[in-house]
C-alpha cells in the first residue's frame, strides 16, 4: 500500500506541475502578445514624449479640473510677461460664456516639468492680465491671445528663460525641416490630465488645406491670415485639450534663430481632427509691444505730437 500511495502522490505531483507549466506558458504568450500590441499604441499616444526642461514653458493654472477651468500652457517672452491663449483665462471657454466677463487671474508656474512641482516655490505672482481687444470677436478662436504681467521680474536660470518673438526677416517658409516643437500639459489618449510636461515635433501644414478642412466642420476655427496650422506626426500624435497657450518654437534655417512662431489656440485636434491652429505671433507684434511698453490710449497721439513739434522746429 505504501508503494501504491507513493506512486499516486508522484502522479498527482507531475499532473500539478504540468498544469502549472501550461498556465505559465499561456501567461508568457499573453505577455509577449500584449507587448507587441503596446509598442505601436504607445507611439500613437496623443500626449507625445516626456519633455526635458523647457525654460520658456509656463503652466497657466486655474484648477486641476477642466470643468473648473483646468490648466494649460503659456510662453515666457520677457522677464515680466507670459503670452498665452485668451481662452485659458476663463472657466468656461466658449464665446457665449466669456463675452462681458472678466478673465480669471491665474496662478503661473515656471521652471517645472511635472504637475507635482506646481507649488508655492515655483509660483510667480501675477500683476494683471490683458486680453487682446478683439478676443473672440466672431468665434471662440478669433484673436485668442492674452498677456500676463508678472509682479516681479523673474530670475533667469537654466530652467527659466524667455523665448524670443519673431523678428523682421523671420518666415515660417524658412523653418528648419518645415516643423516646430510644442511642449504642453495636454491630455493623453485616455483623456486624462497630464502629470508631466510632454512635447511633439509637428510639421507645418499647408494653410489652404487647413482652412478648407475646417470650413467643412462646425464649431472649429475660421482659419485666416493671422493663423497657421500644424499637422499630426507620422504616428498620428497631435495636440489635445490642455496644450492651448503653449508656443510652437521653430528654428530659422537662414540664421539659426529659435523663436516662438505661434501660440496654440485650437487644441481639440486630438484624434478627431487633423490640424492644430495657432495665433501667428508676427501678426500680433504691434499689440504685444504696445502692451509690454505700457501704452495708454493717449500714447500714440503723444508720440505723434512730439515728433511733429520736433520736425517743425527744423530749419
């Protein structure tokens, strides 16, 4: 009986071991299969690649929740000014909910690459916000710009420094590789808020194609000459909710200058639409400079009067 019992026990052990090996093999097959599927899927994530420190990138923060205003991007353009999308300064972003309303004064964070870094030590105090005077004249995306003045000049470091604006001679037609780089806090493929700053290298799109595309789609921008567009990457990555306000940085092929060509306005491309739409900064330089100078309504007349008097006194 002892021999028979031992044989039965050995048989049961072998059967159990065989079943365990079969389960392990099946799990391994499933794991290999999942990893094969994950690779192309991860390349197509809306949110892009984790960004290194981007010294001009700002977080313009109202709330963690998109329903309460959310947070988005901005670009430090001088020691006291951040340029962003005007819609970022409202809890509800559409034209019916912004007309006649004062913008929210947001919190601004500089020199961070993660949401957890957005604390008091990285916050820069805000003096005031200035919406473009033609903000949302006709649609949600008209003149979608705002300037945020900081209370104190920021201290320049390897993590915080402004990005230049376009200068005379800079042209989008002369950018290196016909593309630009945009960092952002945009949502990922599962439409969840970003916890880390990411970036995309996006090709500049044909203006006519972008305009024609959105003419066929309701509740999208009427793309005009004050705007330009980017398309998705070869892996179908694109800008998405929360990337608005970030600057598309480009490199001039002739001079090597890096500058901010546009501020992202229409960030709803995600997987649904092809093109991201930007406010072309070169079209708005007179307004930007007038605000940064601190011009009042009388300033142009005062300058004109002074010039006239000086010319009139010449022999």
